[in-house]
């Protein structure tokens, strides 16, 4: 027993002695970079509750919620927040439905030109918004979709659909076809097999597609700036931008409070979907 304890002590001593100066330097650099990245978030949290918030990071004399009150009463943060949620969640619903159907089709069916179609979809994702904003605006004028919720939801979903389709196809490829064939044998139709069996098995893909769609749609700035004009339909991203237009007239307390409100839905959406991102359902299904 004593010899075993001595051997354990010797091994732990060797591990400690193996710590090299280069490792210590690496950890110090990583810690410094982490601190540098956390400083903006510390400024946001400090300024949101500081009655004398300024451009510089400082310890508040007291904590207050007056900044949030001004954000809701003066800047209409609640209306801006609701507008952003309507557009982002509407885009998520459209993208998840369309990407599920298209991803399943591209995963299961074989046809001529499939590879070219997939790369063409990926190429559409790489085209920047600014390169196509003029024809998009012309189409929206013709369809009477300018300055409407419907138009914003459709265009946000359109831009997020290619990436979501690739994600869904990859997860459908990981689902064994034998599971679907067993459902057909039991009398289930194709659509029932997709939504009752295949989609639940591909929930990590659905969650990933929904998460990326929500985050990208929530943070979109250029499209609402061009396609929306009514003050009561603007998203929160434009509300923050308009409060920061005049450099010498910025209310930093109100600005940081609106920034925290802007961050909160993305964090909550991630917390809701993250438990599906790591769920390995296909392994459990095939093992059973």
C-alpha cells in the first residue's frame, strides 16, 4: 500500500515537473486574449446599470434600472424587440420547414445534376447582400413587399436557406435508410415517416439550422435598413444604430441597456436548442 502511494506521488511529481515555460507563456497569452475579449461585455453590463455611464469603463457609484426605463419609454425598445422577434422567428419557421423537405429530397433521391445543384446552392450563400440589394429592392417594389413584415421574413429566410439546407442534408445522410424502410413496412407513408421518425432522429440538425437562422436573421442590418421605412416596423438592430448616429449626443446608459436587450434573445435561443445539438439519436436508434 505504501509503495503504491509512493508511486502515485512520484507520477504526480513528474507531471508537475513536465510543465514547461512555453506552456505557462501560452496560458498567459490565452488569458490575456480572453480578458481583452471580455472587456467590451464588461463595459456593456457596467454601463447598462450605471446612472453615469460613459464611453469609458468605470465602477458605478450605484446600480439603477433607469437606463432600461429610458430605453423602453424613449426609444421604444419593446416595439423594436417585438419586431425583431417576429422577423427572426418567422424566418426560422420557413427555413426549418423548407430545409427539412429539400434536405431530405437531396439526401435520399439520386438524379442527374445533383452535385451541381448542391454547389450552386452553396454559391448562392456566398454572394454578399450588397451585391444583390438593387434587384431585390426592384422585385419587392413590384410585389408590394417593401416596408412589410412579410417581405422581411421572406428575404431573411431566403438568405439563410442555403446553409440550413446543407446542414439538414448532412444530418439526413447520417440517418440509416433502413429505419425509414422499416416504417414503410409498418404502413407509414413517406411524409409520416419523415416527420414522425426521420426528423426526430435529425433533431440536432434541425436545432443547428434553427440556431444559425435565428442568429443571422436577428443580427441582419443591411436588409432592414433598405427595405423598411416605417418607424413602427424597425428591428432592434436599427434602433441601436439610430441611437448612435450623433457621436456627441449619445446616451451611453440607454445604448448599453438596448445592447443587453439585443443580446438576450440570441442567448436564450441558444440555451433552448443547445441540448439537441449534442444529442446522438441515430446511434441509439441503430443500436436498438
